[in-house]
């Protein structure tokens, strides 16, 4: 919907947001226990906005969707009273509001988004699942759904990529699967070398030319690294294909070219996508221009820059602090 706009709300929007909440929740099926959303007053909504903020989506300038934020100081940003006017369902309003909420959460430095819904609302639960939210808790009819937020960092050199790999290793636990995506020469093996350093495993990580997978045992009693290169592999990856003595539950498995082939290895992989930012346009377009020679913008640096997007999937990464951990280093600038 092109005339759809979602903005962070001010207390002046409290009455409009209360209206959207009331219309949306009044139209839902009756649940037991009944929702308290209908008890929200302009004052209670204003207080919530004052405390932690809110979003208001408008279609053609008219309030159409809303939610309230709640920050309980545990790293997660909670979404409350997620509401869309009933006659605007399936028109992209909810998606736009949630997308904006994820931006706000990342901008505020949160790792995760958390919300509660009811098992008696299957369409609502399906809506969240499609957007990558996973069930983390069930208490009677109440479900807690959560999503660990993705993070994008810049790596200007192979060493930057290795440093990021090392940080990923610090997050990893036995049984984790890291799916690496990126064109030829994007730096997948380089990142894996950093993971190997972080895990303190034996052997040099190289591109496995004749084998699909290689196991690197731990030197410190931790998990082994299983390094898989699925480039030559057709179809999906089965455990048996790997032909390893090492059990994946006791290892951290990293799969280059893993997208679409390694999904069978884990329901909750950490997806890492490496994109080479070709600086040609920006850099060579103005060789003698006023930007030339700006500190930190050598041709080499910009030409070789990688944008690395880490997308945690599934409940495994909720509460793991992925975003804050991977952006904590000064050399890893969040894009
Ligand atoms: N962030 C980076 N910045 C600049 N150069 C990098 C970066 N990461 C890796 N490189 C360099 O890019 C080249 C290719 O890296 P690497 O072999 O890791 O890519 P790959 O994605 O594994 O390739 P393949 O598709 O063949 O498996 C190497 O010379 C490496 O040093
Ligand atoms: Mg490689």
C-alpha cells in the first residue's frame, strides 16, 4: 500500500492508538481469559507511549495499525497490543508495523523482540511464524514468541572477516549450524578461519577441494569444527554425505554454499550472507574529486568492503545476544 506510513508515536497520538487497539481487539474471537486490551484508556496508552514508545501506521493519513513497546531491561524489546483495523487485514499494514518495530528495536540496541499471543489465534500465530518468530514459552493458552534480530556489519579486510568469525565462535554451542552464503571469493572460507581460531581447533581451514567436509577437533576440550563446502553438491545435504566420525551434535558445523542444502542439518541455523560491495561507482567516479583522499577511504579499502549479514533463525538464538555481541568491536561497524 503506497500511502501507508508507520511512524513512532508521541503522546498526542494516544487517542488514535487507543481507537485502533479497541477496534482491532473487539473484532477478535472471544478468548478465555478475555483480553484486557479493551480496558486500555487514552491515559494508559499515553503512559505506555511516554514510557517506552509506540508505533502508529496510517493509510492515507488515517490511523490503521498500532503497537506499544515495552522495555523491561533484559535486552529484548516487547511488542504489546499489536493492532490493525479489521477491514484493513491482509493489506500489509501489520507487516509494515512489525518491520518498523524491528528497525526501532535494532536502532535502540536490542537483541531480540518478544511478544505474547494466544494459541487460540492460529492465524495470528502463523503471521508471526512467517516473519521468523519462534515459540519460546507456553503457559496455558498464552504463547511467548520471539525473534533474535539480524545484524549487518562491514568487514573491510580479510582480518576483519576473521575477527567477525571469532566473535561468531564465541556465540556458538555444540550442535550449531552456520550457513554461509556469498558469491565465489566472497570470503566464506576466510570467515570460517576466524571461527576456527575462536573455537581453538586443530588444522588449517582451507577450501576443501576433494572432500565435502573436514572435521577439525578441538584443542581445548570444546566442540570440533566441521567445515563443509557444498559447492559441488547437488540437492540437499544429508548427514551421511559428510562421512565423518564427528557427531554434529558435538560440533559447530559451518557450511559454505549451504543455503538450500544444509537446512536439514538444523532447524535453527545461523545464516551468514556475505556481499561484496563493489566500490567502482563510488570510488572511481570521482578520482580527483573533493572526496579523494578522505581518511579511511583508500581505493583498496572501499573496493574490498564486504557487507556481512548475520540472520539468527529459530528459538536457539533468542537471549544469546547476537546483535550486541557481533557489533561490540570497534572494527565491526553496524551498517
Ligand atoms: N572482508 C574482506 N575484505 C577483503 N578481502 C577479503 C575479505 N574476506 C576475504 N577476503 C579475501 O577474498 C579472497 C577470497 O576469500 P575466500 O577464499 O574466503 O572466499 P570464499 O567465499 O570462501 O570463496 P569460494 O567461493 O571459492 O569458496 C581471499 O583472498 C581473501 O583474503
Ligand atoms: Mg571457500
